[in-house]
C-alpha cells in the first residue's frame, strides 16, 4: 500500500470514528484502535497512542457545539475529572509495563471484554427516553449538580439532577484506568456512570462524556508519548478524519431522540468488542 492510499484509508477511518464517537460519547477510538490493529497491522500500544490523539480531537471538535446547545454539563464533568485523570495516568503506565512484558494479546482480550460489558445495561434501558423518579443524593445537592436543556427532538425543556455520585466516582476512576490502558477514552464507562448511576438524560451523558474524554485522554497520551508510542504517520491522518466526522456528529446529535442515541451505541460496541477478542486470541 502506497503512502497516499494509507493516508486516505486512515482519514476515512477517522471520519467514521469521529461520527460514531461524537454521537455515542465513546470518543471514536473504539473504532480507530481495532481498525488499526486488524486492518493496518499496528501494534497495540501504537494503536492506543493514536486512539488517544483521536479522542483529543473529538473532544475539542464537539466541545464547543455541545456547550453552546447546553447539552454538556461542565460542573458535573469537571467534578468527576478528579477521578478519571489519576486513573488515566495509572492505566497508561500499566500499558507500557505490560507491553514490555509481551502481553499485548492479553490486553486485546481485556479490551474486548471491557467493550462488551456495557451492552447489558444499555439493552435494559434501550426504550427509555428520559429518566424518571431521580432522587439526587446529598453530595449532588450540596454541589448543585443539576441542569436544564431544550430538547430539539421533543421540543421541550428538560430538567435533570445527578443521583448516585459515590458509585459514579468509582466507575469514573475505573474509566480513567481503562482510558489510559487501552487508549479508548473509556466513554463506555463514562456514559455508564452518567447514564446509569447519575441518571442523566442520554444526550447529556453523551455530550458530557465527550467533554471529559479530552482531559482524560491528555493525561494518558502524555505517558504513551513519553514512551514513544505515538506515531505521527498513523495518528495525524486518523485525527484529521476524526475532526471532520466529529463535527458532523455534533450537528446531528441535538436533533436525535435519546433512545436513538442508545440504539446506535449498542451494535457498534458489540461488533468491535467481539472483533477485538477474536484478534487477541489469534483468530482472523
């Protein structure tokens, strides 16, 4: 494959990744990393390094749009970064150590399991448009973790409040570890914490996850960059495509229903999780 074909294919992969990432809150790396490993033969740490760069691009591209539409909850996002950033540094450091120990295949299998773990909860709430009966806990009330946005799809103002902040903090710390270790931004876990424990509307969860991933990815990317696992020839074309796809997705999300966003998320995660596990165990 010549250089221009390589760049074009990476760019197209980035466009798809950015579109799906911005719509689902996953950051796009869940598409980029399996494609780089399976389709381009990249090693796991190099793919993870490129994945973190695409996450930075997705977060930066969609951030302004979602903040303008009042979908991103900055107060909630910044509060939970106290858990995700330390986790990302720990996770990225663990990847460097495991790679030096030649445990790349084990990392692939673990990544696939991580991706599939999000599916059961999403399936249970697949028809839910807006959460009902949400009771904010004491910390949520004290910090004012509440918000409101105008839902274009239903043409109504939606008020919401964060519910269970303690388990959400634990999940966010785990999300940071997964982000740094696998280079995926761990949007699956951020969305899980925001949607399942905090009981935020799905579009708010998606937008806030996109915002948070940029900060988390920056922490992990610094470790992988210092270790020499960020390849510009791979990361740059994918990142440029991701920027275009993420911008397109950010224009589409406000007009979608919450249940539609959830139904987009499920098959994407299922296919990529299964594909990554098969690759890790040595199957084509």
